C-alpha cells in the first residue's frame, strides 16, 4: 500500500472528524439549556390541546406498494441507459441482449409472484 498517495484522503477524514467533535463539544459547553416542561414538549396544534396519537399507524400494504414502485422504477433506471448506449447493437449482438433479457425476466417473475401473493390487492 502506497501511504503517501492516500495521505490527503486520510488528512481530510481526520479533519472532518475533528471538526465534528469540536462542534459537538462547543455545543455542549456553550449551548443553551432549556428547562424541560411537558406542556412545552407537547405538539402544538394551533392553540388546541392535541387529541389522540400523533403518529397514526399505516397498513403494511402502503409500504409494500412503495417498495414495489421503487423496485420497478429502478428497473427503468438501469435498463434505459443500457438501451440508449447499445441501441445500434441490440439487434445483432446476443451477448448484450441476454443480460438485459435476464434482468427483465427476473423482475417480471418477481412481479408475477407479488401479484399471485396478493401484494397489490387492496380489497383484502
């Protein structure tokens, strides 16, 4: 390992960690300390006393739908540049097309599995 080549990176990491520590210590020494009071710590709702739980529970189906959206959105993010770069080669070169088809096939099987398991079935 060539230490002189990595020395600027090491110095930057040490400086960043040192600045973070100095800021945290200065905040602890010189920062204001407010007295804790339950009335002051409660949520402000336009002058009204808060009623109920401030964080409602969401059904799991919302999270599953969001994860599936992100998954298939990333599919487009990975496939679109590949298609743009290899636009002229896709018709003639099988080694370029096969990984793209495999990737699309795996994601299609995953979508089919999710549909069969009822992950997007909102009526359940």
